[in-house]
C-alpha cells in the first residue's frame, strides 16, 4: 500500500494573550508572564493552576478508562485562536467568545486552522518553554454554560456551543521543556511528518 507523507514544516505565530486558571472554576485570568515546569504552570505564592500535575483523573474524554482512574496529564495547557473564536461567535450569533470563558491559557495569532494542528506539533517559546500538542480540545457544556451565562436571553446556548465549536475549540498540550512564556512572545511551531495509516 502506498501512503503519502507530508514532510516536517515550521510555522511562526505570536502569543496575543496568556492566562491562568488559579481560581475556583475553570475560567482563566490574564497574566503578563508565567513559568512552566514539567507539571505545568508554576505559581509561587498562589494556589495551584487548575491543570497542573503529572497525573489527572480520567473523565469522559478517555472512556476506555473508568472515571477517576489516575492517568498521565496531557492537558497542562489549553490553546485557542482568536480567528477560530470569532468563527464560533459568528456561528452562535453573539458578539464575541472570550477565551477566558473557555478556560484557555494561550491565544495564538498567525496560525491558520490552529485546531487542526497534528498531535506531536512542538511550540517553542523564546523563554525556552516548549509545548507538545496532544490533541484537539473537544468542546463541552462547561464552557458553553459560561457563554450562556453572559447571554441569558438565549436558551440552549450551552449545547449550541458544543456544535458550533467542533474542530474550532483549540488544542491541549503538555510541557516538554520548562521555561517562561510571556504575552507578546513570538513562537515557532514544528509540525511533524504526517501520514494516514
């Protein structure tokens, strides 16, 4: 069987927003800079960031394990695109979708079709941090409820979000190399070789 292979390539982008989830819920707040180690965001003097840790509990995203089973944490960082958020807002017929409502950590600009980047893509930051893309971030009702709470006149918006955000919700990544990320950073992305099996 012949398979076509798309070679490795690079892209350039920029961090337009950097946010952390150190509160009670999943919504994030902006910060200018953050340190990351191999467990995620480090927040000296603050409560831990929501997605920090080497392990996490299995949930609906990994139905092959019983819920609550400890598994490797591949979801240290949630990454979205301003263009894709605008497309979601357009599909929902609302003015905007704030990335903080989705619990996003990074908003990257300049990367077309961000949510379609393949697993294994590396994102390199000038402060040495490197993220490895794990997967698309499947939309769920939690962020949908956050959007709906801002539009109480729109019943069902939480479920509408799940449909509108499919393949536009961004990515999740894990920390491959410790370092610093700053709002405004120029980033370099390395896409791995790709093929269909």
